[in-house]
C-alpha cells in the first residue's frame, strides 16, 4: 500500500504466461560472444597466408604458439584476478623474479651472480614458492589491509623488478640447471612441452571459471561483492586464493621462458603487463570485474601474437614493430567494441 | 506552538509556493498534482511515509530537478532557471540529512567555498576570509571556531555551520531534511533553540521529519503527502495526533485475500533464539524467540535499527554482545556462511546492492547459496544447477524464457523473486527478510507475501524486517523497534494507526 511510489512497472508486463520454453536463445548468444574473435583470427590467418606462404606451415604455427605460451600464462593469471574485480600489475615482475631467484640460488658461483647455495633440483620448487610468496604479499596488502589493488601491485611491480636487478647485478643468469630448462625445451609428441602446458592450463582455467564453485564465486565477487557476501561466499578467502594462484601461474610462465631462452635476464617480463591487459580486454574480460571468459582471453592473446607474426613475416622493420603493435591493440579494442556492442569498462 | 505569529502579514506572498506539481521517473509517479505553500515566518512541517514524494518535492523546491508539470514560485515570482544555481541559492537553502560539509577543510573554507577574497596578485587572502567567516557566524549566533577542521565538529555544530552557510547566500527560506536523525536529545534541544532564534529573526523553515513529536514541538503548519499526493495542510495546533497519523497512513487498504494465519499447532520448538543482542550506537538489549512456523515482524522507521538487527541475525554484522542460536546451534557471529550453514536464509534490504549480481544468470544467482549441492569436490554440474534453478523458477513463478537469462533482463518484481529464490534454495530453517516487497508491483508483492506465508506454514521460522504495513500484516506478532530498542510487541490484529504511531515513537493516546 502506501510506501512505494505508485509503481506501474512489472506487473503490467505479466501478460501471457511465457510458455515454459527454457534455455536456448540467450545461451547461444552467450556462447557466440565467446567466439567473437574467431572470425578475426581466421581473417588474420588468411592475410598471413597471402603475405607469406610460410605462415600456415606447421613450423610457423608452432613457433607462434610457443612464443605466446609464456605470456599466455600471464593472461590466464590476470583473467582470474580481473574476473574477481581486482587487478595485478606485478605479474610481469613475478614472471622475471621467480625464475631469477631460482637461478640465483642454484647457478654455480663464478657464472654471473649465481650463489650455488642449492642443487639444481630445487629450481622449480623455488620458482613456484617465490610466486606463492609474492601472491601472499599482494593478498595481504589488498585483502587484509584493504589497500587499492592497482597501487599495491604497481608498487610491487617496481619492488620486484628492483629485487631481480639487485640479485642479478643487472645481468643475465646463464648456465641454468637442467630441471629449469626442461619445460622450456622438451618436445612431447612432436610439440614443445610449453605449448602442452599452456593449452592444458587454459583448459583447466575454462573448467575452473565455468564449472566450479570457486570460479562462479570469482564472477559473483567481481559482479557485486556485497551480494556475494550476503549469499555466504567467503569473499576474502576466494580473493586470497585468486591472487596467490595468479602469482604462481606467472612464476610458471617465467620458468617456461627461462627454460626456452636458457637464461634469466634482469628485464625478463618487463613491459609484458600491457600486452596482457590488452589481450584480456580484447578477449572480452571487463576491467571492472565479473565479466569475460577464459576462452575469450585465450583468443585475445592468440590474435595479438598472430598479428605480430604476420608483421614479422611481412618484413616490417623491427624498429617499427612496437608502434604497430600499439596501434593494433587500439584497433582491436575498437573492433571488439563495435562487435561486442557494449562499452568496455 | 511556537510563539512567533506576530509580524506575519496575511497579504505577504508565500516565501515558496509549488502548485500542481507532477513528476515521473520512468513509469513511477513520484508526485501527482502535489502542492505546498509556505508563508513567511512560518515553520512548515512536511510529513509522509517513505515514498510519499517528500524528497522529490525537496529536489524540485531546491532546483535540483524540474517538475514535469506545475509551477514553483518564490515570493510570488517564478523560480529561476535550473542552471542558475546562484539565483536558487538566494531563494532557498537545504540542509540535507547527509552533510555536505567537506570534513578535511576548515570551517572558514566550508562557509566560503569558492567565494574567496583575493588579495593583490589574485591570491586568496586568508585573513579577510577568516574575519568574514567570524562575522557570518556571529550574525546568526553560531558559536564555532572558524579555524577548526569540519571533521572535528559535532554533528549539531556541523548543522549550524550548514545553516549559516545557507543564510549567507541570502536565502531566508531553509529546508531541514530530517535534521535530528543523528542527534541526541540535548543536541536536538539546542537545535530547536536555534531554530526558534532564527524564526524570531524572520527565517522561514520547511521541516521534514519522521518524528511526529518534533513537529508538534517546533512547527506551526503541517502538510501531509501520501502516495505522491497532497493530502492535507493544517495548523499543527488544530490537528490531533491521531488524525495526523491517519492522514499519513490513509485508508486501511487490505490485500485481496485476507490472510488467515493459523497459529502453529501445539507448542513447536524455538528455532531462532536471539538474546541480549547489542551493537553499539545502533541497537541494544534485543531479545526475542521465533518458533517453527511462526512469522515475526520487526517494525521500525528508517534508522530505528530493525535492518541492522536482521543483518546481525544472518551474520552480516558482528554484534558487540548477545547470542544468536539457530535450531540449537550457535553459528560463528559475523559470518554469513556460518549462519547459512546453520540454516538461515536471507533476503537483503536492497536487491541491487546486496541481493543480485546483475550480469549473472538466474541459474547462477538462485544457486549461489548452495554450491555444495551442485556437484562434488568444488565442481558444479551445469545440468544440476539448471535443474535446481528451473524448480525455483517454477516455485516462484519467475517469468523468464530460461535459467540462463541474466537477472538484469528481468522486471523488478521478478528480480525480487530471484532474491527470494536464492534465500529459499538452501531450504532454510530460519528465513530472514528485509523489506521483501520494496519496489515491486502489487501482484508480485501479493505473490511474495503469500509465498512467505506458505514457507512458514511448512515449518520455517520467519523474520520480516520492514516498515511496510502489508509486509507486517502477515506476521503473527510484530516487534516495534524505536531508536534501537524493542518498544512494543503487538500480536496479529493490530490497528494500522497504533503500529505507525509506535514506529514513529509516539503513542496516539498520549
């Protein structure tokens, strides 16, 4: 009665009982939105083939997949964090520091700045442990102390990069132990192991976000944290897990790259975070949280690396690749804005 | 009541007059042919229940919004254009419930924000600014240190500063929007003393309050709005309290089907036991029990603490003292997940704020409380989720093509049903509802209340925290909360007027 304003809304729309035809329609559209970049990827493939017939050769495709596999893990990590409505800029420094610490502790004295404190077998556990510790530090500052994620991880990005420069003396670690090299160099069934790892983790990511309670909690928190709380989701715990998991994934990505290059440069991962954000947003992940899929993020990073490869094959001078890369990211954003139909946040 | 009738010349044009104002927001009518006429020197009260249109009228009178139809006059002349803020400020000022003082700045700056005195070189001259601020406060006898930071002032001092600032623009007509909401009794007395001083100096007030007691204390004339309409305007002295409350509540509009609550048979178990609950500054000494199949109402005006009590029961707030026992267990206080596990279902106050994740599907939203039932080891089966969602969609007659539709695509009534579905998904032993029918159409409202009734009949203990009489009418008994305490316990069959009066903190018979 009195209370609410004279509401003329909903009730009137309750016309004919909607026949209970459940599902279909909307679902198909949702799936299609996931595939929004597939036509663009196909188009680039055609253009690439015209520009240079090498493009679709298996060797070249494997090359694309392998060079993107390491950064793709950063995209995977960032997508988990973005869906939960946070962001983690420090991933690119973790990408360098985690294998850097492993190299620092396991590489023999005399070769660069190695200390040779531990045997080579420790390198992978150390890499992942450093990733986890960084994630814990981020989560403590963001979740526990309620600081803003952007500025916390920006500070962390600088600190971690500085740590890597400090322990390496600004130089590159060489003579890495055998175990650090394995994932980056091994070939499984004719395909580099890092591609298998990347694809397997993305598959796991798709399952995680779409088909587990944890994944749906991430969307709920990113979409409306108060509603998630009111529904009994332990939002803090989920965010801790997301931030730590993301850092560990970044450390793993760094390990793959170090293995492939057989070295850890002081600048490993430097500047990668911009490509990572671009790929996620082009792939339909919202910077405001709650929106986007793992598959979409994967198509985003795939598209960027294919375009880069086409540019190289077309003989674009290396000095111009950077500018073109940036321009392509902007164009891709505009195109996905048009095809997606909604403002990107 | 106040004795400043002298000096009021009947022929003076009204300080402010709004005639035949209509304002719509989308399909919602906020004001329908409403009017008000405030004479010089008067202290005019504007009352009405939530949603009556008071705030819309204030925003029209202060030039924040234009009416769809109707005219606003100040001292007989047409109101300025909306863009001419300075002109509006010379006519009318509003002290909002929410402070518009900037806490980090000093009183001087707050008073004279963007009206700085410049010295040579065009730099701000703080010395002359301070003097101006002191003069200003002295004229209106406000005793505040002008160099203090606004955040260090008490609530009443801040209000005085706001009033002085309003007067400094030249306005002699001031709207006070629930000024006493955050004040204690002593501060209210000082505020009233101040208002009387200003009345004596010829300042006109439009006074908005939920506390009818204050209206009788300080106001000359009262205007009642109800459901977007002007109901009456009368001198306060000629209007007995009972009639005022009646004007606010209107005819007792009953829903189609009279509810016949069958009291739970025999002596069923107490499912929810709340004992000595206290949250400092919000509520204290709250104790009640709810039996299986019983519906308890928690009634109270905005700010009474009823919402906070309900939120404490579901674990959104951690009480400072007291115990909550659900079916023999004591869930960890302040943990929603613990309360949920103990069997508490929850419909939060504002579905947009806490109830829904707009971009997610109906299936995701309705099953958010029960991930463990949708699969093993943290995985969830979309098939099982959709099956559960479909059952809930049927049970609550949610109009949707399917469970995959994002809830943002639903109408308000259907959205609220989704929130209810989410609460019912876990088969709760205790169901806590806060304003469960706010902003929904009549049919959805009827449906939702009927649903609550049935859920209770099936043995669930229900709490309804609301100030909507329709929500409370389905309750077996209603506990009235006023200023954080339970002041009345009314069994079903109460009279509308009595309940409203209790919620507003007065007794009609007094």
